[in-house]
């Protein structure tokens, strides 16, 4: 419930739309109530006048009630139409705000804070849960407020005629609008919660299946995955069937209460008429008015039923948004320093929840324009060093500065604008080659794009495609070979003229010819930039290249490759291992 109240607070900027929607909803219900009550009285009164004789007919004013009936009928249609427009406007505005809030909350968590999440589950929270919450005003909050306000006015209206009638109506409305829906809510709580969880699981499984289709097929595991999705789907259908049965019960019980209240108005009206407290035609006013009054509470069973699922969705979304970002963001960044020398003193880094630090006591100085190669076995902490520089993960000890400015004092976006990363896993987005290049520099013109493609040795490939820059690359770049995708990421790097170039094994897995071409292109980009390159391989290192070797998160060697491979240290051992493996 706390989450739903928090959700309501998000409506604050649209309170005018929200209040207008509720006001128009109340007006619609009251117009309908007045229309039926007046019509009931008018029909009964004309019937009485009809048998009362000519004098009574002449004295009876037919015109004012007839005009009233027309007025309320028109008012009802107009209020309903305007109400729908306003409600939907409020809903779409809130939906847009919710999506913005969710995205803004998610972005600081990526990538380290989301490392433990399933992609499909995140998708479910961002799409299905938020869409569900978008309906909160229209289907839950607004019906409750309209019902409460309209029920009070209508019961007061009846109470003016007779306090007993007012009380009876209020009792009927409370039973149909609160007691019956609460009973259905109690019955529906478990299946509603199960439906939300099952939908999320099913969506996550489906996303996994689509993303890992090739692996599932080669491992012959697609059948097992399909059975898993089938089982979740069957359980979801069972939960939805139960919910539908409960909703049916709620609707039927509500109708029964409405009918009984209307029926009870007849003997009550008769007794009041016998006691000369009301005129005879007012009995029809009470009966038909009571029938119309239940329009106010008709949406409440559905609203109560949605409440459980909405509370679950709100909890799932806010749970994500409430996670503290792995790295705290300063409000603003200091001015960019003149020289961008990098310096780490005693830096340690530990991922959230990890038992051991990924980097421990790192002392490293890299001057602007220097090229450094980072060596180390798998898990040594090489990528963590990049995560630290890009502020994806915070350091828990030591100081890390760039041009003398503490990394923690620079906003993530500003810091990352200094770096370009080229790695072995290039994120290619479904769209055109142009779309993928413009990610790196949205304002780049065609000349700049072609220049970048030339630098990355990809221009001939793009020219040979019928669509040129507008050729589609497929989901995750499925229409590109691994080497082409890698060169596309190099073209992106060429578009971003950043002072630092971070290379994470970008040639891993390329054939020797493609690799040679890629390295030539890379050399053009690396000139005049500070380059930090991660590699497992030593064959491209020259003797005067600076290498830094990491082992279990610590620097175990730092110096010129030629000197280090001559000694007895870890670089020399790695170098000998490499030579031995080449001989076999
Ligand atoms: N998001 C994370 N959460 C928790 N631990 C992590 C996370 N990312 C990496 N680690 C751990 O931190 C350590 C260093 O990982 P890192 O990715 O830096 O190694 P690496 O040297 O780049 O390895 P590789 O060459 O295999 O890519 C490893 O023990 C790894 O399991």
C-alpha cells in the first residue's frame, strides 16, 4: 500500500487533470442518478395525473421535468465524453513520467548494479509493470474517489427525501462497493500475486530463449525450455481462470445487492407514502434512483481486484528504483584539467556483495599520451580496472585522480566523455549502420561517418552493400560477421575523439588477416591518445612497450616488456609459457 501511495505522489504535476477527471466522473454518475430518479418520478406522476382528471392534468407542469430529463441526459453524455478525454490525458502523462522516472533510476545502476538481474525480468518491470501502473489512476484511484464522492451526495439526496431511504441506499452502496469487492480481493489475492510473478518468469524465460536460441538448439535443450514456458503458461492460465471466476462472482454479487436495494425501496417508499411523509410518485423516484446509484460502485470489484497486482507491480518497480547506485554521483564536475595524467594510489575495488576485492592496493601512474598494456590471467582484475576508470564501480580505498582531480568528484557522464572503449563484445543495436555509428556522435554528418569507416577499414564493405549506410544490421548485429562488428565499434571509436582509448582484447577471435587489418586501423586511432590495452597475448608487444601485470587484483609487474621478460618475474614466466605453447 505504501508503494501505491508513493505512486499517487507521482501524479502531483498533473493534479489539475486528475481532479478534473474525478470531477467529471462524479458529474457523470450524478447526472445518471438524477436522470433516472427524475424520470421515475415524472412517469409515476404523469400516471397519477392521468387518472386524476382534467383539472389535475391542466394544473400539472409537464415542461420543467421533461426539460430536466433532457438536461440530465445531455449532461451525462457530455460529462462522460469529457471525462474519458481527461482521464486518458492524465493516464498518458503519468505513463510517460513513470517511464522517465524508471529509466532515470535504472541508468545509474548499470552495468555493475544490474549484474545479478535477468534481462527478461528487467524488461518485465520496465514494460509490463509500468504499463499496469499506468492504469492505476484510470482503473483504481479514480473509481474509488468517484464512488466515495458520488455515493455520499446521492445518499444525502435521498436523506433529504427520507433519512431511512438515505441510510438504506448508503448501506447498499457500501455492501456492493466495499464488502463484496473486499471478499473478492481476499479470494483473489493469491492468484493475482501468482499471475504477476508467473508473467514475469514467463517473459524472462522467453527473452532467454530468444537470446540463447542458437545455444538451446545446439545443446538440444530447446524442448526442455519450451516445456518450462508451457508449464508457466498453464499455471498463469489457471491463475487467470480463478481470477475471472472471482471477478464473475463479484459482479453477480454486486448486481444482486443493487437489485435487493431497489426492491427494498418499494416497501420503504410505500410505508413512507402511507405515513404521508412522501407523495406516491416519489416511490418510483427512490426505486429508479437507487438502481442508477449503483453505477458509482460498479467499477469497484474490478478496481479492488486490480489493486493486488498493482501493489505487486509498484513494489517491483520501486524496489529497482530504490537500490542505491553502485557509485554516488556528485552534483557537478570540476573544470576539465589541462593535462590528463592518470594516477591511482593504493586503490582497492570490491563489487557489491563480493567477498574479495577485485583490485587491491593498486599504485599506477599513466602519463597523458602514454600507451600501456595490461596483462593478467582471467579474473586478475583487468576489466575491473576499466570499470573503476569509467566509474561503473567505486573504489573502496585509496585515491584515483585524473589530471589531479579525484575521479569521485567528476560526474559519470563527464568522466566517460573522456574515454572510448573498444572491446571484444560490441553492442550492436538492431537498426541501420548509420544508427549504430551515430550513437558515438549523434551530430556527425555523412562525411564524418565515411571518414570513420575508412579509418576502421570498413568503408569498402559498406559501399558494397545496396543500402550503404542505411543497411540494416539485424538484431545484435546478426547480419555482420564478428570482424565486421568489431570494425564497426572501431569506427564508433574513430567518431569519438576522446583523449583515452581503452581496449579490451578487441582482436580476440579474429583470423590473422582480419586481425592485421584491425591492428593497422587501431594504430591510426591510438596515435595522440592515451591507450590502455588489456591483452592475454604477448606476440604484439615490442621490447620498449610498457606493460603492467595484474594477478589476483594486485600489480605484480610494471615496466618495459623487454626488461621484464628477461628476468625471473611473472612476465618472464608468462613469456616462456607462451613460447612453449607456440612450440606445441
Ligand atoms: N559485477 C561483478 N560482481 C561481482 N564480482 C565481479 C563482477 N565482475 C567481476 N567480478 C569478479 O572480480 C574479479 C575480477 O574480474 P575482472 O572481470 O576484472 O577480471 P579480468 O582480469 O578482466 O578477467 P577476464 O580476462 O576473464 O575478462 C573476478 O574474480 C570476478 O569474478
